[in-house]
């Protein structure tokens, strides 16, 4: 329930604060007094986008604030889901800064515009002529049927199944494409894999092979250098080993004279051992040198094969070539994997489609079950609202495909006049008739579900007399279940309100401002009398007004 409204620096409103109660609140005022400004300000706090031209003084901050009593709305889970602090008395505030930027707050927590809109839809239903046109749209008609048939939760389940179906179908299509691409590339990848296997280079010691190649390519130079080294070490009398042996013997003698030469003797002995090992390795290398030209040719062939494969796969090592081979193994094995994955996805799709069908069937049955009662209630209400010969048809026909909210095609058909044709609402109902149908729909809904605060913006346009009395009675009945506001130009409706407010313009500091005030009993009597007879109050107008109020 909306309990307080504060609008500051918006359009013609300088600073307005007003309290509201439950029941039916009527708002009246002359044309142009600013009734639409009130709805405009309220719409902003409910998430509507801002038109900066409506800010009264652009150099100052504009504020629109509402206080709502939330006890009956069961919104705790909504607040929890969106990480908002829940308070039974919740304050929603919208600010427009001089910079043109806008901010929104729920219980002083900043929120984004889409969240403000989502909360606003749960708190206030502003019924204008624009919303009346929505009555002709399928989406709104389904909302009516699903609210009365209590299928909203089922429709949510259906929507989840439908989303999953679409996701599975998308995944299957993408995988089928990948499979086809993989199939097209399979032969090529298989050829590359087999080529690497047949080359026998994957386990090759490439560095050792290159070393052998370099040695064999320079055999004479290597042999010459090794022979020189061997001769330098082992030549009789003049070789390094011969000189080292002589040194060892001399220091062994010195060691018998003084122990301080013993360590030098041991070091010379270690050097001698190392040189003998080196000499042995050199001789081994010399003996291993093989001038066989066939071996060199084989190594050259192997190296060329390796380098060709390096270039082909854009790598520079056998380790990298092995990674290429593993990737090719994966790609050639993947074709079978695609089949398994596609099979699993198709099983999931079939299972989910079955759930989708069952849920759609349940929705259809519940929708069809509510139609006779809805048709009957609508016709009774419309007869009371000045459409005595109107008849309704609500048709549900099956669809071959899964639609956004079921497998049903829905049509609301109206026979406005006796003997006339049944036509779709957009063709068969005038603006005034649509307003009355919408009022009837809202009235029926108010008895079956907890609706938010509703505001009727001149829903009585084009009606008068007894019809307006019945409209007022319907709104009064609705106010037993919910808070109802109506902006009206009809005295019959204004008189039915539990509270009556007047919108008016006044002058302040050479500026026109809009104000809203609650009317006392006497002020209300005068306002309704003026609505009946004009500014010149007559005794008969006052008497008629008193009769309406009583």
C-alpha cells in the first residue's frame, strides 16, 4: 500500500507531501491542473526513464519518494534475491541531480533502474489509456488467463523447459557442424599422423644425430686433432704423461724429506689419473671414427626428414613435433567422441521435450477450465457497465509448435451489439468499451489474486450517468481487496471515495505551481457540486452532491 508520496522540484510541483490510506482514493481537478504530473512523478519512482525537461529548476536536485506498507505483498524473497534489506515499511526514492544524472534507492540502498522497475511492477499498477490497449495483445490476455487459472508457476516451469530445449538444440547443431568439419578434416589429419609414425623420428635423439653428422662431415679434421692430442699426451720421453711421470717421481722423493711436499705429490698423482682417462677417451674416439660414406648418407637422409617435418609443422624440436602428433591423435579420435556426445544430447533433448509436452498439456487443461467462468463474469459485469448485449468468446486453439508460454493460441472475441459479429478486441471494441472491459478484468483479478495498488487514470472517459455509478461501485468493491486510486472527472465516481484529493494550480512568487490537498467534508461537497453544475454553486447542485455522497 502506498502510504506517503513526496515530490520535490518536478514539473509544476515545488514541494508536495501527502499521506494516503487504504480503500478507494479519488483525485479530481480541472483540466490542466496537473493530475498527470502526479502520475508522472510516481512513475519515476517506479522506474520510468526521466525526461529532464520536466525538472522544475534544473539547478536544484529533484526528489520523488514513496513509502509503501509491504506486509501483504510477500516480497521477502524478492528482497533477499536482490540483496536488499526488507522492511515492512519500505522507502523508495529517486533523485535527479543538476548534472542530469539519476539515482535510485530502496531503503537507502542504491539500486539500478531495471531492479527498480521490477519492484515497481509488484507495488503499483498504473492503468492508463495506453494500458487499455494492452488488453488487445496476446501477452496480456495470457496473463489474465494464467492468473485466474493459477497456471503462472506452470508457465514458469514450461519456460524453463523451453529454454533448455533451445539450448540443447543449439548445442546439437553446433556439434553436428563440428562433426562435419572434423569428418572433412579427418583424412588429412590421419595422413599427417601416419606420416609422423612412419617417419620414426618421434623418439629420435635429434641432438645426438646432429653431433654424429657434424663429426662425420669433418672426419679428417677431427681425426687429425684427436691424433695430435693423443701424440701430445702419450709420446715417449716428450709427451705430457712422460713429463708428468717424472714430476711425480721427484715429488715422491721430496715427500720422504719433508711432509710438506706430500700434498703436491698427491695432486700430481690425481692429475696423472685424469690425464690417463682423457687419453683413453681420445683413443676410444679415434677407434670409433668410421669413414663409412653410407653411414653419413643415412644420417643426412634422417636429418633432412626431420627438418622437413619441422618446417611442415612449424616447429624446431622433436619435443614440439611430439606435441603435434598428440594433437593429431586427439583430432582423429574425436570423430567417435562426437557420436557419443551427440547421442547423449539427443537423449537429453527427448527427455526434456517430453517434460515440455506434459507441462504444456497441463497448462492448456487449466486454462480451458477457467474459460466458462471468466466468460460468464465478464458478460455480467459488462452488462452492468452499459454493454447489455455484449457477448464474449475466449478461444484456445492448439499450436503445432512450442510457443513462449505454452502450445496455445488465444483469442478474445467480442460481440458488442446484438446480432453482430464476434471480432477481436482491437477491431470490435471502441476505446470506451475497452476501458470498461479492462475495469471488469481488473475487478475479476482482484478477487482471485493479491494485486498491487492500482491507479485508474480517467478510466471513466466517455461514460456518464448510471454507467459511471456502476463503475464507481466496482472500484469501491475492488478497494475491499486492494488500495485503489482513481483520477476522475465524474462526480458519481468522485463521491464514492473513502478519501478525496483535489489537484489545483496556484501562484507563488510569479510562478505557477501545482498542489494536492485532501478535502474536508464541506470542501468535498463543494467540489462535487462544482463538478455537477459548474463554478456557480446552486442549491440543487449542492443537494445532488449531498445525495451522491450519502
